[in-house]
């Protein structure tokens, strides 16, 4: 399975950067067609927050959230949270959500896609997950 960080989902939802918009949509479409697309409830919470912060309309936010909910996102529990704490001890707690995304992906996937090179570049050495920094 292929996990998608929130920044890829945001770039696929709105055209902030035309190149990232096309790239994110192609990668997501390929994962959906191959049956490997995976996100979490954390992803859905974050995309709602980010789209609102970017002042997107309620319609855009609702459409994005509705589509993502239909993808059957995975949940996480105590053991995943503990793993995220371990990662945060390595790279810092200011990037905790990225550590939590990584821990969720480790449990459910073999790879993760992100545009966040700063945080996930630091996480890479602490996980066996294949992280694709776009």
C-alpha cells in the first residue's frame, strides 16, 4: 500500500502550484487504479484544517473531505502513537504529526509520498518505510 502525506492531498485538491497539482493527481490516480491508495483519519483532519486556513470555500472543503472519507482511511491507536513518540524523540516534537503519519504508514503501507523534504528527510533514516520526497 502507498500512504499519502497531507501535503500531496492538498496539492491534488487545489491548484496552488500547477506542476505539483498535475503530479499529485497523477500519483494518486495511479495508486487508486492499482488499489494501493491509503490515507488515515489524521490526513482527513489535516486537509480540512489546511484548506480552511487557505480560505477555500466550504464546498471545496466538503467535497475534498467527502471524497477522502470514501477511500476508507485507516485509524491509529496506542501502539502507533507510541511509535510516533519514538520518532519524535529522534527528530523533535514540533514535527509530531509527521512522525504520526510515518508510524501509521509503517503499520499499513510500504511507501509514503510527500512534498515535505524538511521533516520527512530527517525521518527517513529512522524508518524502513520507503519515503518518496517529490
